[in-house]
C-alpha cells in the first residue's frame, strides 16, 4: 500500500471522496418542520462511491447559504416577504480500516457543524438570528471496485492509472442524523430538527477511458431519509428520496463539471392526524476540485441553487471542502 502524504496522486484523489461522502449541512431550508434534507454535509457529488486508502482523515468545511424565496405546496412563490441566510463551518473525522470486507473497503465517520442562521418575516414583524451547533451526522460506508466492464482504458503502465480508478465502483452506507442541534418549537431559524433521521444510501462512480481529458466521471448517490417524530410538536415528516449527481472531467490534478440534487418526499408530512403536504426540490450547480499531493491535501468547492421547489424555501448555497490525512 502506497503511503498517503507521499508521492502518489491515488491517495490524494481518493481523499476527495471523504469530502463527498461526508458532505452534509442543514441550512434553514424548510417551509415548516418538514422539507429538510438529511445527509452528509453539502450533499454528495464527485467520487461518490470511491474509498480512500486505509487511514484517518480530517475535513474542514466552511459553508454559506442565502434564501431566494418561499414556495407553497404547489411550487408557487409565496406572497410572504421572507428572507434568510446562514454561514457556518463543519468538521468531519473519517477512518478507513485496513481489513477488506466482502472485497471492498469499509469506513466510519462523524460530522458536526456550527452555524449562524438568520430568518426574517417582514409581514409578521418577526425575525431571529442564532449561532449554535447543528445536528450530528454519523455513517458507515463500504466501497468496492467492479472493473472496467470491457472498455479499454489507458495502457497498464500509463501513470494515470496510479491516481485514477478507471471503471465502475459501487458503494453503500448506513447513516443517521442525530438531533444534537439547538432547537426550540418557537424558533424561526432552527439549527436542529429535534428528530432522528435514518439515512441509508447506494452510490456508483464510473470513470471512462481518457476520451476528452484524463477521464470522464459519472457519479451518483441515492439516499432514503426515514424521519422520526418530533415529540415536542407531534410533527411527523414523510420519508424522502434524495438523488445527488455529478458529471465531471478529470484534467491532471483538476476535476470539474456540473452537479445537482433531486429530492422528493414519498409521503406527506403529518401533524395531529392531518396531511400537511410534501416537499420536492431540484438543485443545480457545479463543483471543482484540485488535488495537492505536494501538500497531502484535497480541496473542492461546490455551489448549488434550488431552481424548483415546493413546500419549502429555495436556497443558494456553497461549500468549500479541505481534506487531509490525520
């Protein structure tokens, strides 16, 4: 096994997956108690199914978001004069074990964040800003390379094979959002949900032969959010399906391309026996990453905008991920 922080781009490239697999942040993105997307800080994008080499990794993730508008159950813009913003920083620890499990790599991770969120509803003359901890995300992640599926990649002695895992890789995870964030039923800008969420996922990453640059990568990760009940209010958010994706090109140490998210609730939110509606959102944007093997680091930046939404606010958001081996 080649040691990280040494000379090979393979470990530095794969370090990026930690930033993608552990990329979660709950901005003030729900119209009521429902509609928030639980999962890794910032979502998943490039290298979604890849595993870094065995070791312990640290991620630092500053982030920001701004409310665009509020959408009703039919996706129409609400007449309510509504504004908000959020800034914060997250940190994650992720450990990949030496021993193989069913032919693949297995890791465990934990992510936490501190954020400042501000919400103002002018028509009601109500506003709130608070700075505190958000909910905590934990997960176990498994990844296994499948192969090149008969497509001819670079020659066996091509140096690009040292840092690009050509072909198909599959992954799966079981995660949970723990309700450790600041919460009150009276909050306009809650940083916690007061609700545990189970978050299993499946992931796939395919890297083509070098047809354009050094390889075109298609990555996706599909989450299923199973929400618990908020005992303080009796609010039960419906289960949610979340699909994160990215189509990127690898060019030397750089990787860039479009990215996005589609999320939809499978069930309506409920409270006191009443169905309250369900959330759907489409987000698009882009991601760019650079490997810095001379520093033993990986840096990525992603920005997204909600272009369509119902039963929640639309948000512009961005996250910077800086990863290194511990």
